[in-house]
C-alpha cells in the first residue's frame, strides 16, 4: 500500500520552461490543448507560464487556470511585487492556484545578474513568499542556480522561505552542472539542517546540459524529494529539462530502485509527445528514450529472434504501456465516414467538430487516391495539419511547380486571403525557394526563415511529408507545419501556417513589461 509520503508529484513545466526552448513558442489555443492533455494524463501541477513576461503568457495562464480543474495550475513570478501580483491575477479563477516565486542565490548570479547583496536577497525571499501567501496558501519557492549556491546560504534561504509560508521548496540545477551525488547531497543537507524542511514538499528541477537531468531528478527522489519538475519530450532552455516520460517510466519500470508511485496515466505519453512535437515542430530524435521512433524497434536479427521467443528478452516495458499502438494499416480509399470517425476517436481526436471532421475526411479521401496504404501516423499528421489551419486568414488553394534540372524552377500559387482568391507566379533557386517567393509576393513580410525541415511520416516513397518551417520576426519565432503526400505542397502549407501564426503574434504582441533577467 502506498501512502502520500511515497507519492511523487509530477510538475510539468512544458508550457513555461519548455516554451523557453528557442523556436518552441506556442499560441494560446495550442497551450490550452496541451494543458488539457496534461490534466487528462494526471499531471499534479501544470506550470502554465510566466504571467509578467508578456500579455500572451498572462492570457495563457489565465485561460488554463479557467479550464483545468483537477491539476494545480502554477504561474511563475520573480521576487518582485508586481510579478507576484500579476501571477495572482492570472491565477484568480483557478480551482487550485499555485504561485511559484524564485530568486537567484548563487554568488555568481547574485553579484552579476541581480547585482544584489546576499542580505538583500534574503529580505526579498521573505517579502516575496509572504506576498504570494496573501493570495494563495500553495506557494512554491525556488533558489535559482540553487545547485551552485553556497551551502550555508542555501540553508538560510530555504529556512526563510519556509518561515514566510512556502509549502514547496524547489532547488533547481539551473545550469545542469550537478552530478546525481551532488544533487542528492543538497537535499539530504536541507533535510538535516533546515528547521521545517520536514513539513514542506521538496522538489527537483533539473536541466540536461550534461545529459544528467533525469538521473539527477531520480537521485533526488531517493534523497527525499517528492516533486519532480519536467517537460514532455524533455524540451526546455538550452539542452532541455528532465523529460516527463523518462522520469515516470523509470519509476514505473523499476519499483525496486524507486519504491514510489505517481499518478500519471502512462498510456497517454505518446499522444502528449506527438501533440507537442507537431505543435512546436520539433520531432524527437529517433533514439530518444520512450518516445523516439526506434525506442521499441528491434533491428538486429538476434534481437528479433529473441523477441519472437519472449518479448521480455529485449523489452523492459511494453509499447502499449506508453500508448504506442503498433502501426496498423487503417484504411484505404473505400473506407467510409464511420470508419474514419472511429479511427479518429481511437487516435485521440474525440472532440473534433463537424466542419473539421468533414474537411479532414475530404483530405483523407484525397490522400487515399494517391497512397495505397494509410497508417495511423498518416491520419495523425493529416488531422493535426487540418486542425492547425482551420481558422486561418491565409488559406492554401493550389500549387503548380516547375522543378528539375531542365529550365528554371518556378512556382504558381493560389491562396485565399481573407476570403479573396489571389495568385502569383515566381522563380527561385530551387522549387522550395520559388514557392516561398511566390507566397511572399502575395503576403509581403520581413520575417527570416530559420528552419526548413522535412520528415517522412511513414516509410516508402509514397509517404506523406510533414514539413516544419520556422520564421523569425523582431526576435520572435513561430513554427508552421504542413502535411501532404506531395513534399512541395506540404512545404507551401507549412510556410503559410507559419505566416498565419506570425500575423496572430503581431496582433497580440505587446512589449514585455520587464525585459531584463526574464529567463529563468
Ligand atoms: O532553471 C531554473 O532555475 C528555473 C527556475 C525558475 C525554477 O527554471
Ligand atoms: Zn529551469
């Protein structure tokens, strides 16, 4: 029988620290969709954003606070009154609000980043935590760069935070410098030396600069930590954060090493991983633990032979336990609406509206005309693309391309812009360049292309292409996605998707209220 003291709380920060990955920005609808899935997965705490960072962050935290009912919703705030007030305002309608406030405590950060004396930092801890407690009795406090903080100072800071009312103490390894031994040692020290440490939840927040984020988090659990901060697919600043799927599957697969429980429904892991990857346009590497395309593939003949005799020979967890349904041949061109609807439900698209369903079905039929075997992955790519582009101002209509080694490459594109049909024909150095030039003629902009990436959804030369395009304007970047059996059409769709997102971003963007030291 497990008790509360064995419960590891999963604190997901995909929407906050994860979103700080370059190019991983998400819009409001995307963030809400991810938050809903995190809640369904059983995530205990969802860190929804950093409300003072921008109006977009504020709105996202506010919407998620209004939508999510069972998970705690957290908003991040520096140790400043207006940060905390803004976080509290964004969380006002949350069923279970948490304010997460932090300040740097390492000598390097205090001197160079904050330019504050240690005593000033200690005062700021008391003030910020007390202020946050006026709004909610669920307050988390973090000493940024905690793992490089001088031990006596760290203990003093934690003690003050607890005295001021913090209920969770998170000690981040902000720069991914600690080893598992170092990191576990910090928590043992805090538990031994800090009065009141036994009455709060200790939390691990680890970065992956040395590839140790998950190992550090798990070492911390064995040293008394009962909250792990992590992200889907391990996204996050620089090399990322501890990956949620790796943490929870380690605990599930190795109860002998980690005799604790978590509440994550691991069968939803693949869905969350795919949703995030298609939203931000970062495919996970094929050999990524748990969610990589090869994580459950057995290539060597000797392994395949062993697998046929007994799956346990080479498989320490089942693909089903992470929600990986073996790729199945789903349908062909004779499949009807009902079969398509059931397939969508099976793939997790249960609440797709009627119009979106009709459009997705038409696209499925068109795909079936070109591709004999349609797999689950094809349907997921197609519907993701359909949902992402449903309400956009610029819509793809048609594309004709001259490519190859004879003659100049050119593209003719037809778009519907705010309901009006427009076309353009242009050349370029290569077909993709020509397509992007033709689109730019119809939608002039100054954004820079930062990434163009093509990914084959399945095997075979008739595979659908999933294209990611990243555009950057005024320091803000957006990712566009497009899927089609024709790589060039997928490229056009991805570029148009990115431009649509850029237009939304322009409308919404307001200058950040405070620009310095925002990165946590
Ligand atoms: O890495 C870090 O120190 C953080 C804190 C704000 C928790 O993200
Ligand atoms: Zn962090």
